[in-house]
C-alpha cells in the first residue's frame, strides 16, 4: 500500500513539472514579441530621421539687369545705382592671371571673357581654372575672335560652342556671359546664345586698344574721366600689359568717385 502511494506521489510530481514547462513557453514568446516591438519602434525613428528634408539653399534675388540700349547695368529695387561693371576681354593671354590677382586683392569683382585659342595648352587651361577659382565670372568671347557677320552660321556655331565645351571641361560649367568680338552680333548668334543660357553682353566704353591709351597713366585717366562714364557703366578692358598696370589706379579712382563694383553673379539671369 505504501509502495502504491509512493508511486502515485512520484507520478503526480512529474505531471506538475511537465505543466510548469508548458506554461513557460508563452512567457518566452511574449518576451520575444516585446523585443520585436521595441526593435520596430527604433527602426521607425531612424527612418523618420533619414527622411527629414534638408533645408533648401535660398536663391539670391538679382540686383542688376542689363539695359541693351547702352549696355549699362540698371539697379533692381533698392540696389546701389552708383556702380560700374569691370570686364576683361581676350583672356587668358599673358596678363589675365596677374590682373585677377590684383582685382582679388582689391576686392573688385569682374568678368573674364575668354578666347578658345588661349585655352589650347594645359598651362592656359590651368590659368583659366585659377581665375575661376578666385571667384571671377567667366564669359565666352569666341574661339578665334572672328567677326561673326563675316562667317557662316555653321562657323558661328563652331566659334561659340567650342569655347563653351572647353570652358566646361576645365571649370565644370559653361560660361555665363557672351560678348561678340568687335561688339558685332548676328540674329543667329543672338539666338544661339539664348539657347545656350548665356547673357548677351556688349559694353558702354573702353579705350585700351587705342594708341593714345596704351600706357597705364593715360588709360587710367580716360577710364575715370571720360564723358561716357555713367551709373552702371559696363567697362571694357583687355588682357594687356598697360591695362594690368592701370588696374589698381582705375579701381581706386572709381572708389574715390564714390562708385562700387557690380558682382556679376548678382546680374539678372545669373541667379
């Protein structure tokens, strides 16, 4: 009898142990589910952080626009009207980098209009890159400085597009402006320039190709005191030794007259 009771007791203990094991399984499963839920919440938070939009860069409103009647720069809104625009043609020949360094030191912005035949060697291309890296705007002045009215439309296209391709390969972007040699455009060149997204530009006055002004002092004097000086004047100069020597006096002279210098990047169409 005692033996039967003992066997019954042992069997009862084994049954209870088995039941305890079975009850533990749901608990483990719940813990696993809770862990999964927490993990899911963390993933959602991380995803939300990644999907947050980065602040967009503000587009600067233009301060000046070109007046094609006389190629001056007109102020927009409250922009300072007593300004002039500095431009250098036929770059980068021999003095453009020197001129750019001088202008940079004087904190005077400018546009450098480049010719393709001055961009044929690695050294010339490096000069263009150096000018661009100093913060100066780059313009297209054709491949060979041809008079556009004397050549075919196909040749005009070659003159303009070849410079764009070379400049883009060197600095990573096409020229922002176009100035025709001798200031002479055709209907075709105007249309092509517009299609290429460039600003057509001429000039208000310039003198450094005339014999009487091929020295720094006389050039400085005429640039500052010509009858054609007006607010927003578009000043034409070239990559020449006497012009490079005259640059400091020209910049300081305009400032003494109360003029500031237009940053080409603030011209309408460049924004």
